[in-house]
C-alpha cells in the first residue's frame, strides 16, 4: 500500500516541522531531542569510565569528574529517560493505537516539546557556565554551598518537569476521550495502560519536584533557611521532598518500558497476552505504591527506625506486581510461535537484565543489607540494571518495533542483531562487576579508589567501550535505513494493534477512514494478522 | 566469622557482620533461584516454540487462576520473610550496648577527626580495642558525609545539624578502611581513614603515646608525621605539586598574594593563624574550604608543623 | 477527509463532536488544577513541619501580619470569584455586554488584591522582615524567625504569581469575548478560566487562616 500524502512528505519545509501540531512529527522532534541527550549523556559516561580505568588520574581530576557524573545523571534522567518512551515513542504511537487523529491538545503537545528544548538549552548553558558538581540528586547543604551553575541546572530540571506534566496530562485526557468506537478500557493495548499509569505519576509527583527545586533555588539565592542547617533549616527535609518525587519518577521511567515489553512479547510470540488485566492493574499497583516508598533511599540518614521499617515493608510490596508482570510475559511465550526478530531480542534482553535489576532490589529493600550496600556501586549497578537493562532495552526494542511504522522502511536486520548482542554483553561486563565492587564496599561518586578494585574497574571500563560500539552501529544503520532501507507495508511484524492498520508511514490524519475496533489488541487466537 | 569474604562480600570483622551476611546470602540464593527460573523458562520457550513456519492461530488461553495465585502468593511470602529477617537484624544493628565506649567522630571536608573518652584525639586514624563495643557519635561541620566501614557492615550519615550514631564491636585485630559514602565534593574519594583494631594493651599504649609528646625526636620529624596524621596532605603537597591548597614546598619565606589583594611573606605567625583560623587569609586562586584545627591541635604540634614547613624551604 | 458538514469553526479537526472537545478540555483543566494543588501541597507540608518545630516562634511572628488587610483581601478575592462565576452564567445566557462587565469587575478586584498585597509587602520590607539572609528585623521572639517570613513570602509570592497569570488570562478572555469568539453554545475557555480562578481563590482561603490567623 502506498500513500500519496504521508505525514513525512506533507506539508514540506523545516518551518512546517517546527510549527507542526501533528503528534507523529512531534514524536520525531522528541526523538531527535532525546537522541542528542542520549549521545551527550553517553559521552559523559564514557569519560567517567575512562577516568576509572585505574586509581590514578587517567583522564580528568576530581573537579571534572564530579561534574561529569552529575551531568551524566542529570542529562540521562531529565533529558533522555523520562521523556524517552512516553514523549518520543508514546507521542508517535499513542493516538495511532487508539485509532485517534491526534492527541487531545495538539498545541499543548508542541508547547511541551518547546519547553523540553528550553530546558535542554538551559541545561547546556549550565554545563558551559561553571557547570554543576552536586550529583543529579542536588543534596543540600552541599548544593547550596558549592560554586557553579547550580541555579541554572535546577531551573532546567524545573522547566523540564513542566514538559513532563503537560505530556502526562495530554495523554491522560487523550486516553479518556479519544478512543475509537468499540475500544473499551479492556480492549486497550497494554502499552496504553502503562502510559496511563505513568501519566498519573507524572501529574501527581512532578509538581512536588517543581516546588522542591524552586525552594532549592530560593535557598541559594535568598538563603531562605528551609534546608540550611546553619539557618535553622533541615537538609534531610530536602531528601524527603526530593525522593517523594524522584522515587515515583523511576516508575515514570520503567512503567512505559514494561508496556512496550507487553506489546513486543505478544506480537513476536504471536500469542494472546496472558493475564491482560493482571498486567494492566499491576501498573496501577506499582504507580500507587511508588508514592509510599521514598524513605527507602534514606535508611542511613538517621530517620527513625519505625519510619525505616515501614518504608522497607512498603518497598517489598512493589516486588509483587513487578513479579506478576514477568510471570505473565513468560506465560505469554508458552505455546506461542516465537520469532527472534530484533525487537524481540531487545525484549528478551530486557527480561534477563530486568530480572537481575529487580532481584538485586531485594538486597536494597532489606534493611540489614541496605545499610551495608547504600551509596555503594551496588546501588549504581542495581539502578543501571533497572533503568538501562529495563528502560533503555525496552526503548530500543520499541524503537526497532515501530521504526518501520515511522519511516515506512526497514533497517538492516543483520547489523541490528549484532548490536543487540554487543550492547547486551557490554552492559553485563560494565555493570555486573559493579555489583561485586559495591558489595565489597566501593562507594559511589569516587573519582579515585583503593587499589583492590583496580581489576574490576578496568573490566567495567572495557564493557562500556563494547556498549559504545554497539550504539554507534545502531546510529549508523538506523540513519541509513531512513533513506535507503527496504520499503515495508502497513504491518511488517503481523501485529493486531491499531497502529498497524494504517499505512507506513501513516497519512497526515493517521487513518484514511474513521476507525472502529473490530478485534482486541491481542486476539491471535481469532485473527490472523494481514502482513500488508 | 568468615575472614576471607565471598565473591561479593568482604571479610566480616564485627559482631553483626555474620548476621548481615546471612541475610545477604539468603536473598542471594533465593534470587539466583528465581533468576534461573525466569531466564531458563524464557530460553526453553524460545527454543521449544520457535517459529518455523508461517503461524496460524495460536492458543487463546489467557488465564489460569491456580497458576496466578501461585505466582502472587509465593513471592509475597518470600518478600515478607526477607522483610522480617532484614528488620530483625536491623534492630540488632541499632541497639547500642550499654557498656559501649563512646568516641566522638567529627567529619569535615575532607577528613575524619576522633575524640576519645580519655581525652586523646586523632585524625584519619581511629584506634579501638578489639572485642569492645564502640559507639560512634557522629556530626559534621559542613555538608553531609557518611561513616562507612565495609568490613563492619555499618554505615550512617553524618549530618551538619544534629547528632547521629552507630556502633560496632570489632572481632579481629587489624586495619580496616573507613570511607565517606555520601558525596561531599572534591576530596570525597580521598576522605578515607583507617580503623586500627588493636588488643587492649596496645590500645592503652597508644593512648599514652597519643596524649604525650616525645621531645627526644627533632621537631621537624614530628612535623613530617603530623603532616600526614593531621591530614594536611589531603589538600597540600610537600613536593610542589598542585592540589586543593597551596603546596608547602618552598612556601615559607615566599611572598603570597591573598584573595583581597594584600601580600605577605609567609612566616611562623601566618602559618599558625592559617591552622587555627584558615579562612582569615586565603591565598588567591584557592577556595576557602579548609576547616579550622582550633581545639584539635596542641601548641607543640603547631610548633612541629611550622618547623617542618620551614624545612621544606631549605 | 470528509467530515460531517455541521462542524462549527471552533471544533478542532481531531475531535468528532463538540461534546467530546468540551469534555476533553474540562478534564484536562481539572487535571491541571490537581497539579497546582500538589505544587502548593509541598509548601503546605513545609509550613506544617516548620510550624511543628517552632510553634512559639510561628505564633510570635504571625502577629506581625496585618489581619485587617488580610481579611479585606479575602473578601476581595471571594467577590472576584463570584463575579467570575456570574460572567460565565451571563455567557451561557448569551449576554455579551454583561459578561464583559463582570470580567472587568473580576480583573479590577484582582488588581485591588495585588495593590493591597503590595502595601503589605512594602511595609514588611521597610521593617526588615525579609526572607532568609536579608532578614534584619529583631522584634520576634523565638528561634530563626526568618523562616516564618521565608515561608510567608514564598507562599504568598507564588500565590501572587498565580493571581498575575490569572489576570493575564482574564484579559485575554475579555479580548476574545469582545471579538465575539464565544456564544451560549461555546464558552469552554471562559469556563476553564473560571475553574482556574476559583482555585487561586481557594488557595488563598487556606493561606489566610494558616498565616494570618493561627500563625
């Protein structure tokens, strides 16, 4: 099927892209933004690993190192991983999956992107005017005392928060009001459920981050004394405020990833998803509990033992819905017809890495062991297994899955498989070693370290290079495919969700006709998907 | 007590280390079981149900109540067990024995200072008797730090506006690393002290020495020792290399320019003032980050440091 | 694309009918108001914590707030909420001139609120009751009285910014109304502005007793 007027072709010109209200184009604009952020954050990470090759000063000294790890964290979290799946992939596919012509508020959608760009520019300004060395957590009183562009970076995060809130609001209303006729709540693709749960967290948690960062800025500018012990304030209060947002925020990052995985596993197993409602509701379970566990970041902060006990208990509750999802995915694969195309490889990589990430969370939720492991490389490794092994793997899985829908062309399958392998191996080499170092007592955020960790650090650094090669290959073949890739039809993978019923790339208004739901998103027991 | 450590854990050298390690290992083995289960099943399914021909309709079975109850209830029971054993050990880690010896620990950028009940004090070296519960009363003079001794399995944040505390009872004589685990800026990675666990007699002897000053050794040799034990070397070098603060090499008698533009030829009184009130005069190009040594250093010790710094200009 | 012929000009292309568009807009606004409440929620939490730590200082410091001016402002803001609601009602009835008059009244009342706030602020600046390190006033007994004024200025300041934003939006609504953009069928933007303005009012209704009356 060829379409005379795909959204890529019409209207023409750079300006038409910059003022576009089309969710598909805005999705691509986001994709460009987050790719820049990912490259930048990745470059920072490589520089960190380069420095850590040996305890000596290999590359940069303490000042530069402290800035690099701060920037790596801040850029990856605020500019890449939070907007990654919802704003970039979500923007493109959410209305398509719903059979809608656009999101509910297209102008707000474009505004969100511009706010994101403003935030990104502010972050870059901060990097080039004195930089920031507080860590992405901005802990007081360090952050109110240190020199550098802390105010600018904090304001950047504040601005980016608004972008995230507006995206969440937009999606929530879209899901409520713009579903195609016949698409009842339990006929929604699970990716939509995940985005919905994510939107709730974005809406409820991000404003609290906003006010926290605002208070931090005022603390630096006016010394209002809320967080500064010298003025009667309390630095631990900042930690409470900060984690009240930032813990739910990690679910803003992981829930959409879980949604992508549900789509991938069902599609590539060509099998009805097992436990649809359990997967959908577990997203809400996770979202709800996520608001009650922030204190598990503070077991060593001197908070009361009672508080620690409660937070530890609630933290364990998160494990159950997460486990339910994993078991449901496995049950979906059972008796399926499993095809190992690239998106599925990313999904399997996700299962492997996220299992490790989730299970190592047990050590950190348990009070006795967290005391030893807190603020060590064990936490760094756990976090990366969940965020990279989870979210980034799912992001790339989703990107490879929807790529032919976006561009109407397919990437090179051979190189795609090679790079999954490189990233997977490189990742494990980089971060599994960090579990060992952390448990042995290597604290995080050290630019130099005791001699006994030299071999493990060296190993870890080599792993990061392998990953970098993998990502470089991905960049090359994806860009190449936009222009030279093999043309594909509407439904190259044989999926049953609605975005595959329109041409690739879709026409300007998404569908040639008004959509009506004819079958459920995973009815592989009733419908054989048309390949084109 | 395990004295070699495992693949993950370092050797345990405190009374609670064994309990913590038992919890760690329990979670580790249960975790490995579930990991193998999940990845094993995934690998098996991928192999067994791989797509070999164009697929037709597949099974629509999408629920199995018994199975679903099973995979909800079993993990729930397991996490409750984790929680309970973790909490019980945590309580044990938090109940400070009544007969504990209290040592005041002060963290500041970027060193650890210790005040002993007998009146002695030390910097970056915590000397404690073996098999004796030690309560560490922690406070910071600037930002948040964290008191972390991996081999004792303890960690506690050190806050600027209040006291926090932790305790340990070392079970083996030896030297252990005490690390700062909460990011505190430029010298964070070098904010590493030693915990020296010694037997009772050796501790008494150390106390004696720590409170006395041996006049038979030349002053500048004392100074050379204090350069390290008072943690001057965290931020100053003695070989002319750059660091957080000015190098001591050739400093004495050399003219320095301060951040307010005034100048001074470095003399004994300036060195003394810089130790006791370091932010009074800050050399241009450096940050006013040095903590005061007021109350942490004796006059004879200052004499020794002055002698040592002088010797570096000869 | 063949859309049905009876699509009014204000109906955007991606909505299938007027009801869907209006309901979406309202849902979006309610969600937005929720985020606003959470934004202020953080400050209310900070207020409660510092109040529980320093109850006497808060009590002593709050005496320096002018209850009379605060009360007048409360009345002014509540009245403005009423005129806003009436403005929407008038548009529902298609009475454009009345709507305009009521919107103007709302705008004027909002300005009165800010003018009174200005007098309160400048009096405090004059006395040195400023936030944080600029605090020089010595009359309050208790520890760290600057914290009370920090919280006072942050909360009322953020609220004041919301009043300013509200005034800008009301002005825009006045322009749109006078350009005949609204009718008794379509007045969603007016309704949303009203919702926002009631929220601004509501937040003040919490701020006033917490800061001025009980300290």
